[in-house]
């Protein structure tokens, strides 16, 4: 029988704070007071402090003595470094994957994206769809080194990737653009044309870098 693992309170707080930071619910520069977090979670300060120490080790917060922590900034160099890696890896991986992805998966993904264009915006659904699309571009590859490299880049870049969507001024425009680009990628995959797939992914990533830098400048 499979053992059921229950997370400790410290781990639950860590996971909750990490998710909030990654989704930009806590924006760069936001203060995370220990006392306030302890009150919100209904715990003592100790597990909150331990969670913040773990988040600092990941580079997501900077501890502030006797106060709590501050969410680390996103700098232009972080954006450029991240997209440089993505542009090197993802178009190539997508082109290699275009004959491997089941057609039914692509039609289901296309319907999901189309539905999001005509229904009220749901951020969790949007993030899940975005993650599914970008995972589809590499998970069918047999090259585990390439798969693991892309997975690590994705993990490091989650909050950077979704930074533009958190900008009130850019929100609807960004979401509309991203959904259109996602459809273009799926259509290229359905055509089974490796060059078209690579080009559509490259264009999407270049546009994503531009949108992120604009959002960063607006919020600086």
C-alpha cells in the first residue's frame, strides 16, 4: 500500500508562500512580515521563519532582521538570461517533438485555449494551460538531458514568465496576445512542420521577453 505523506505545518507554509511568490500574488519588493504571516496561518512565528529561510536559499526572498522578508526583485538581466536559455532550448525541442505529440492531445489543447478566449478570465486555468502547452513541447522527447534542462529553466522562471500578466495596465492585452500565440504554436504542431513549429515557438518567446521587459519597466 502506498504511504500517505502529510506535510508538516512548516512545509505547508513554505509551499503556500512559494506558490504566492511564483504567481506574483506577492510582487517583487513586497514585504512579508513574520507576525502578520503567523497570524494569517494561525501558527507561531517559528514555522514562518523557517519557511522564509528556505525561500531565501532559493533566492525568492531576502530576510530583513527583526521584520520578516522582502520578495526579491526581478532585474532586467534575470529576464534576458532566462529567455536566452529558453530560446536556445525550446524551439529546438518543439521541432523535435512535432511528430511525437498525439494529435488528440493537440486538438484538446487547442479547444482549451479557444475556450479561454471566450470565457471569463481564470488565472489558475490560464497558468495550467500555459504550463501544459510548454510541457508538451518537450515531454515526449527521449533525450532526458534536454528534458531536464528545460524543466529546470521553467522552474527557475515561473514568476518571471507570469510577470506581465500581473501588470494591471497590460493584463488583457497580454493574455489576448499569448493565447493567439499559443494557438499558432498548436496549429504549427498539427501541421507536423518542424520549421514552422520552431519559428512559432521562437516568435512567442521573443514576444514574451519583450512583454516582460515592458512590464518590468512599467512597475519599476
